[in-house]
């Protein structure tokens, strides 16, 4: 049961990341002048998610 909840939390994290990236890409398409800022924010969010996943795997 514990293993299932771990997989579910990772799956939810991936869904959150995909949703966030989609939102950023839509913003980039709308306004090209902020594309660099959006890209930097997206990279920062990816790093945060990777760090969270690594911390979760270290807790196990």
C-alpha cells in the first residue's frame, strides 16, 4: 500500500509539471517578448520538481 501511494505522488508530480509547462508554452505563444522569462521560470520549476523527487526517494 505504501509503494502505491509513492507511485501516485510521483504521478501527480509529473501531471503538475506537464500542466505547468503547457501553461507556460501557451503564455509564450501569446506574448513572445516574455518567452525568455517564461523559459527560465519553466527550467526553475523543473529543477524544483527534480529536487523534490530526489528528496522523496532519499526519505524511503
